[in-house]
C-alpha cells in the first residue's frame, strides 16, 4: 500500500511537468501582444513595452522562460501579474470561492444524479425511468455556456429570482444556480451510469442469495446491491473533476464569479499567462490527487482489488 | 436439539408439499409454461431428488418454493406450496420473508457468483444472525466461525475474514451451505450444488449435505441433472421433463426398473465402464420448445414406446403402485422392457 502510494506520487511528477509545459506553450501561442492595449487609446511607449518584456522575460526563448517559471514555482514563488499583483494572492482569494462552487456542483451531481440513476435502475421501464431518460438526454445536449446564459437570463433577468451576477462574497446561496449549471452534464452521465450498473447488478446471483437469506428489501438494495455498484460511480465522479474545473472557467465567466475559473477567464482575455499557467497547474494537481484518492477508495470498496 | 419438536408435529401434514404448481413466463412470443402441474412433497429426514435437464422447470420450481422468482416475467398461474400446511403463495411479503432463509433455505449452483464479492464470508454468514436474530457483531461472528467449522472449513477462525474469491470452489460451496443452515432450517433446497465442482469435491459436498441432514433432520430437496450424484443420498426422486413430473419413485425402484421412457433414456445415457468402446447412448431429439408444446405427451417426439394414443392424450401421472407414479400411457410396457 505504502509502496503503491509512493509509486503513484512519483508517476505524478512527469505528468505535472508535461502538462504544465504544454499549457505554457499553448498559452504563449495565443495571438496578440499582451502589452499593446495597456495604455488606453494611445499605443504604449516602446520604453514601457521593452521594460515589461524584460521583466517577464518575454524576449527569451520559451524553454528558458519555462525553466525559470518551474524553478520559481518550486520555491513557492508564482511571480506577479502584468498588473504587478502577486499571483499567489489572487489564487488565495479565488480558491475558496471555487471550492465552494465545486462542492455545490459535486453535491448536486451526487444527490440528483446518483439517486435518479439508482431509482430508475430499480424501476426499469417505469414512468420515472423514462422521465430520467428524457431529462438526461436534454441535459446532455445543451452545452454548458448555453445553459448558463439561458438560466442567467431566465432566472436572473426575466424572473428576478437570482442576481444575474454573483457578488464578491460569492455566498453559498448565490452559487446554487452556477453550481447546477456546471454539474448538469455530469449529473446526466452519472444518472445513466448508475441506472445501468444498478439494473445489471440487480440480476446478479448474490442479490438473489441475499433475497433467499430472507433479507428485507432495504438491506438487499442498500447493502448488497449498492456496495457493488459504487465502483463505476466513484470512478466517474473522480474523472469528472476535470469537467468540473473546465465548467468552472466558463460558468464563473458567465456569472462573474471571482473564483479560479473567473481568474483564468479574465486573464486569458487579457493574454496574461502569468495567472493562467499556475491555475492550470493547480487544476492538474487536483485532478491527479483526486484520481489517486479514487483508486484508493476502490480498495476499500472491493476486496478483490489489492495494491502491491 | 429441536429434533423432538419437529418429529412430534402433525404427521398427517407433510413438511413441504408442492401441489399442482403452475408457473408461466409471459414473453413477447407468447405464454411459456415453465412449470405445468408439478406436485411432490418432502418430509423431515427425507431427501427428494428432482431430476431433469436444463429447461425442465426444476429450478423454476425451486425458486417458486423459495419465493425468489422474478415476477414479472414469471407468473404463478395456480397450485400451492404448503409448508406445514400453510400455503406460502398466499402469504404477504414480510410473512414470506420470515420463512425464507429461516425455515426453508437454499444453496445455488455457482457459489462464487452467489456469494457477495465485497463482503467477507464471515460477515455474510453472520448477517443471518444479526438480521434475523438481532445478535451483536461479535456474537454473530463467533457463531459464523462455529458454522464454518461445522461444514469442515479448515482453520475457520483464521479464515472468517477472508473473501469469497480467496477460497476454492468446494470451500465456497461449504460457505454457502453454512449460510443456508445457519438458522436451522427445516427444508434445504440445493439447486445443482455440485455442478460447478470437480468430481472428487462433488462427492465431499454430497457427503456433507447427508451428514448435516443426519444431524438436524431437515428435509432436503436436491435439484440436479446428474443421476450419479443422486443415487447415494436421495430417498425418492421426481423426474421432470418440459415442466412436468414424468415419474415419481423411490430412488432404488427408479434405477432398477424405470417406469417412464424418459427416466429409462436418462439411465441408459450414463456411460458404463463395462461397455467401453461401444457407442454412447443419448435420447434422440431435443427437449420441446415450451412455447410450442407438442400435442398429447410432451416426450412423445423422442419416445420409442409412442403410439397414436400419445399423440392426442396427455398422460396424467398414473399411480402405478408401490408409491410410484408415471406419466406414461405405456408404463407397464416400459417396466417390462427393463426386466428383459
């Protein structure tokens, strides 16, 4: 177990370097001059542009820049933005908000997706099952940004139930609708997956055994069936953290939330890679760790899986 | 133990009695009669072997007795399953549950898939005591170890926390048996308990079942397609074909002189060492499609005793004396044929 953990963490190192490098390259490939539009209506003086280029090493080769970036990052220094704000401060301010948003989204996914899926798996071909099927189809066919804009317009502008744009505090209440927007796609996939898994395991021999043992239905389903059906569901939730983070970028942009996603959204628009790369790196790190946790949960759920 | 109690029950009422049971499957292609008027009974200390090939309705009958049939698609169209005189088919689900696993229990063909892969075997046995007897975890585990010892699992105390996949096939079936006898049931139904096992292990499992029956006095219903398995342990046999009982007899009688062409065919198709090198016998034809049952006798198309009568008249289970029954118009001819 300890060795397995160590191996997995070591495997994460090249993944982290590889992904950050790719992100670095891609961000720098974005067209446009980051300093061109910074001086109001006039073109920026050459002296300013040169000074900025020098400070942010933009005149050096990409590999050298990346080397400096990594070296500083390993010392805990993420540098300044082009507006001379420490990146660490921005992340520290934004991270709690995104964490709250992610928790709202995760809770929605798990509660609605898993419950709907399990119930429709237990009652296949019922009215409820068909309702879930149609709803998931609908949810899957609407892109996140369309749903976000639509709900913002409908609930925020037309009906006035929510504020179209989330305040600086980003309270739990304000994050419910954005959280649902992020979670929609995964909720639908989770519901589908849970339905199939439950329906399949319902016919398993061990379920028949549990019934033959005279176990009451809540035990047959709640203990024998569910425990066996959790593995694919947990896997999907782990893998989905990626979708969640991408969703956060788009959705935070739409609802004007000052989280990590919003931070990336704003700075991509301004061609300011100083923020984009560290936040993306953080996302990668979270993703790697989340999937490690998922793999460890497997071992708890299924004794046939052992780590050596 | 409870032996005295059990034997002093009303002796005129059989322990478990199946009467004219009818189970249908409603499929898109039509109604399939999987069990069509099956009757038999089993008493304390008695072993009834239900013989038949796949699709003969023997497992469906067992599942109906247990109340673990998937309904739908199955529908119980008629008949009764009486446990000590009470018709189980008329009970409410909670009443049924109180009997299932406690009074009548069951073991299955493939113990690996029948055991839950994610719980330890001890947990699965202990669950019987915890749920039905309200025992504490600790007490239930102690009882689980005792049961594992009773079914002769070596080092039971050490293996109680192991998982099903860590046991051999024979040991897994022993664990199933331990679970099934945990609450001292009066009837144990074993649905092809040795089919998935090696021949040597098969014999050990049958011995174990016989031993446990000897100790507890439970009635045993042994469902199998393997005549060899039955011979040593069963008292009586009911031979099923196409959802019906073709022949009922004491095991010795049925083996010595079958009174139904199907039983006869089954016995003749056992390979024999003294006829080594000769052709293996098999019953010609295939079992009928239950959606399109032949007219008259269901076995007719495969029968060498058939006459015109068999084409139109569906034979009832004739009482042929000596506590035997045969669903064949020509049972006398079949009996005589055996004596030749």
